[in-house]
C-alpha cells in the first residue's frame, strides 16, 4: 500500500474491555522490527499489520493484544520470493497465514504477514497475486463452501491491480464485502452497512494512480459500539488513537495507504 509523503490511515475501533492492547504506526523497518521484538517478549500477539511507503521507504502500522494463544510469527519487508520461502518453511510446521498486507517498494511488491500455528480443523484458504476476475471467482467459490473473506490486500502493477486474500469458515453471521472503493464510495458503504445492522471487521487500503482505494469486510451481528475512520493523516490518526482509547475503545484493524 503506497502513497508518497502523505500516507493516510483507516481504522476500526470497538468499545469493549479486553486484554491490554498496543497500537503502532509510522514506524520505519528498523523501528517496526524493534517493536515486534519488544512486544512479543512482553506477551503481546499481533492481530493486524500494515505496510506502506513514504518517499519509497517502507513504514508500518500494527495492533497487538497481550494474551495467550497458539504460536505466531510476524514477517515484513519480504519480497515475493522470500514470502514463498516463508510459506514453504511454515506450512509444514502447521502455520497458516491469518493476515497479509502487500505494498510496493521500487515497483516491487513486499509482504507483511502474520502466521498462526493453526488448529488442524480450522478451515482456511488463501490466494496470492490474483486479478479482479480470479479474486471474485475465488470469493464466490469459497462462499458457496461456507468460507468468507477475512483479509484482502491489493496493489497496482503495470498489468493492473492485483489482489491477495484469505478466506475462513464462517457459519454464524451474514457477511458483506466491498472492493476498490474511493473515499466517497467507501463512506457510502459505511453508511449503508451500519444502517442495515452490519459491523466492520476489516479495512484495507492502497493507492492507484494517486487515488486512495479501500476494501472492507462486514458481519451482520450485534455487539458493542463500533466506529470507523478513513482518509486520516498520521496526526489525525494519532488524535483518534488518543481520543478513542480514552473513551474505552480499542482498535481491531488499521491500514496505512
């Protein structure tokens, strides 16, 4: 997810208690690696990671919760070849990707990912580097089999926009997703989904021809108050962090683009 000099942020917040939570943004690669090391050592687990560039230099935003659970691995700044090697290394050990975000550096895609040592019974599928037609086809096929999208990331190439996604079994809630919306279109999705009883569980963003584009995933279910933000500057996002944390909200998803 790429935007020069002035990255924007979109996020989802839920007003509820829970384990300790930490949010980070605007960290360069070294700072992010230090945060990964420190937070893992303090018992935190990543639930979201987003990569984006400022003047072609990778930066990262992430959300972490302090809780127990299956083994997890975080990777970032991997080339497509390194990502493929990570998949080859981790799959035999029982890990599966639960979050993926792609951004570009020097027009080359880079991966930031979260892997979890999954229950063998967990139904999960993922596809990489698909065009729109293939991505929509995969979503329809997996949807017929009871799986819904849980994460989608996109990036612009000389051959058009490509998509990478993760789908997981969902049996309890109706779901809706919106792909490739500009800011105004995304706001219409937000208004429509909230008015129809849907709650946001994922937001992802990227830039195409200098225009921001957003994806979102929604579940139709009850729950505590939830708020979304998009199109925020780093300073605006930091103010949101300050304001919503102080009002009992916790972040569940963030994307920089």
